[in-house]
């Protein structure tokens, strides 16, 4: 298994990375990037801690101990074991303050290896090449070396008032093919953490009017000639570990990626050229990431509950019945999200490749519940903390002997040490009252798919069509005969391909 030291050494590979106005020569050492690089190094080192071995690693069928990143869960209990791993990572790395660790990024690859055949057979423009071998070889390569593959799926926003907008878009597209591979040019508009990855995993979300040449799924290394990673301004508080306990741990640095006539060899091309396939499948790719997102939101909700418990205890309001009633909302928020996680696992199904997949509707609507309520819960945290969330001394002020007696009196409550209140205040400030925290909130709102897209894409799930399983009871009560065959179902209700339906639900529950 990879160590943090090995990961940091691999980042110094000549990749072209801009952070704000600065060209970064070495992501592992530059002040704008080194903190997050170290945070990912911490992720790798977690797997080598003896007390975490059972949670962080497994022994594969060949007797090799590996990171649980690569664990393929084939039963309900296997999936729960995977979830315990993800929870351990989240709890050890700031309670969800590091959203896109390598295990999350690599989880997206499962749909490829679970059922690689459609990616190849549905491609257009490969001259009959079989892409499945490359898909499986890529999985083997990144698993053996314990690498970090960062997704880059989002294309530029376009002028939706013009029919020709997609054709005029600078979105990444194929500009040439050869015996070696495909040549691509253009941009991916958003990728989280690409500057810190070993591979960039290219994909695309369907949009009306998308061109066949804009349909590209594959992988390139960040140091490939012609690849430039342009990151936004960093919000990291480098070196301020005491004052900013979370913001000092690094910034994931969402970025634009520019591709200038980049060659992608055929063995790293997973799919090209078919808009219909793209309308069916990429959301299924991100199902795995979204399950992890709900687990992360469950951990964050627990952290929020703990913060309001600690702060109200410190400031002496915990015992007040109106305050306790408000705190109970946090318990309900956390327990509701946890219920979605557990229910999605309990109502899971087996995919074509034999993986046990959690119930998609349950974890997607769990995410929707989080997004619908999180803004109000953040407001409650700040309101319950009051001025303690914003007005508190710096560590330097606290250590000055002439100020300390006065400042200590201001931080003294019915329980706890005065300095502990500073620690609680700093975490609340970093999470909810800083640029760094606002970025994470924005990330959660748009991670993979925002709230409106969750609802829209739900209606494209096989069981949510009028001919799907969700209408079975209504048909029975109304005395309506079910569709007699697959052709009748498809022409009357749905245009879902069978291989896409199999990623949504078990055969028993599918339409």
C-alpha cells in the first residue's frame, strides 16, 4: 500500500498547475498547495496505522493486503464494511473537511469495471476496437499502485438561448483519431482536486445539443504534454494550524483543465462518440460518489450536533428548554440522514458485475434532504453560538500576560476550560464564517449534481417511469394490466437501455 511520502514524491512530475496568478512548480511544497497535499498524504498514512488496520484495509483473494479503497462489496455486510471505512477516513480527516479523498475519486470507477461491455459496444468512432481490455487494465494499474484518479466531467456553461451554442462551446472534443489513440482539444470547466491527482478521469454529463465529438470518457496523467490545470485562488490558511484548525489543512482547489491537442492512447479511452449512451450512463457512474456524499453529510451532521452541544454547554444555555428544543433539531437532522444511509444499504441490490449497490432513490433523496435543510441548520449553529462564533481572541492575544486575565474572564462559563471555548469557536468560524467554509458549502450544493438535478435525474431512473415498479401498486388498485412485454414498456413509457436499468435496481424491482 502506498505511503504518504510516496504520494508526495509522485506529485513532483512536471505538471503545469496555476493557482491564482502563481505557477506552481511542485504541488507538494508550494505554500498554496502543500497543506492539502499533506492532507492526502495523511490519508495514505491512515492505512498504515496498526490500530486502524481492520477498518482501513482488507486482504484480497490473492492474499495481498490492500486499501479498502479497492474493496468490491458483494453483499450487504460488505457494503456496510465499506461505509465504516469511509466514515473512518472522514472522522480522521476533520469530520468531512476533506471531501474528495482518493477513495472517493476512485469509487467512480466502479461502474466501468462492474459492466465494461456497454462502454465499448456503444462507442462510435473506434473502428471496432474493444475498449473493455483498457478499462480493466486501467483499474488494475491504479489499484496496484494505489493511485488517485480525479474526475473531470463538467463542461463550460453555454448560451442556452442559441441552438448552435454547443457547437461553439470550447468544451473538450475529439479533433483527430489515429492508430495510437484520439487527440482532444478544449476545456473541462470544473474538476475538484485535479492538481493533486495521479490521473485525470475525463467524462461528460449529457446536455441537449451535445455533439458526438464532445463525448469522451478516458484518463490522462496531469503531466501529459498539452494539459494545463488552472486553479482558482486558494483559501488555505497555510501554517495557521492553531488559529484555523480546519482551513489550515488545505484547499481542494477546484480548477479548469485546458487540453491543447492532447493524445489519449486507445487503452485509456473508455467511451467516445455516442450522445444517447451519455444520456443514460454518467449519472450511474456518479451513484457511487453520491452514496459516499451522503455518508459524508451524515458525519458532518453529527459534527454540527456535537458543536452546538459543546458550545451551549460552555456558554451556559444548554439547560434552557427552548435551547434544548432547538438542539433537538440537529439530532433529528443527523438521525434522518443516517436513516437514509442505513435504508439505502438495507434495500440495495446486485449489479450486473455482482456488486452490492445501495438503493439509489434512498441515497439521492437523503442528499436532497441535506441540501434542503443545511442552510437553516448552519444559521442555527451560528445563532446558538451567538457572539462566541465570531468575537473571540486570537491565540497571540490569549498568550499576552497583560490581556490574559480579561480575556479568560470573557471565555469562562459554567463548565469547561476557557481555552477550550476558543477551540470550539475556531472550528465554527472555519466551517461556517470563512471563505474556506463557504467553498465547502458551495461544493456540497453542486457536488456531482445540485438539488434540482437530483430531482430531475430521479425521474430518469427505471423504476420511476410510469411503467416502472413504483406504479405497480397503483396499477393493481386501479385494475390495470401491466405491460405485456419489454417492447410495449419501452414504446409506451421509457427509453432506458437495459444495461442502464440494471444499474438502477434489481431485476425484481426494475421495470
